[in-house]
C-alpha cells in the first residue's frame, strides 16, 4: 500500500499483526474434530541436499606404469627361529634369615659370594629376589635342590 502512496489504516495493521502472532503461536498444534487438539507435524527444519549421480567406472586393469612394491610380508611377522632354548628365571622368596638363604645359594648354585649375599639380603628385606636366568632344565634343578635340601621357597618362570 505504501508503494501506491497510501498509508495503511491502523485497524488493518492491528489485524495483520494479530494474525501474525496467532499463526506463530498456534503453529505447533492443529485443531481437528470437536475439541481434540493434536500436535502438528514436526516443525523442525530439514535440509535436503541434492547430489548428482556419479557414473561408476571400474577400470579393466591397472595401468602398466603402476607398480606395487612388496613392502609387507607375513614372514616379517614371524619371530626368527633361534636354535637357543627358552630361558627361565629363578626367583627366591623369603625363607628364613639372609644367612641361611645365602649359604644355600652358595651350596647349590655357582654364584660369587657377594652375589649370593645380595640376593639373600634382598629376599629377606623385600620378600623376593631374582637369583638368575638359565635354561629350563638347569633352573628347575636349582629350584628343586633349594626346596628339598634347604627348605627354601623359590619359583621358576619363563623369562620374556
């Protein structure tokens, strides 16, 4: 109306504003039937994108200029087979006083006196100590001799 040079009447403006307010507040519900109010369709905006369909082209073969290097091999994942037998560790547990354990270690295992005293002292203070690492048979022999002959608690476990 303004473009024509006429000013809108105040009653027309009020009516348009009232209609605008009512339409925005009633938008979430619609009335159907007598006295039944049902929620209207979801008023959440949804965005739809249109993407052109791509032509699917699968090449018949790779170009001859492409070379695939052999950088991955399952053989690399295998551990190298070694001729060395697996090693085992002998752990000494607190079994009496340090002197008794040191004497037993010196009698059974070929250790230096200082090493035997250190291992026995650590086992007496901490509760356990690593005696050494040997092949399984030798380690089990030492363990069995310490248990039977000297009543000393020890353990043989695989060294990793």
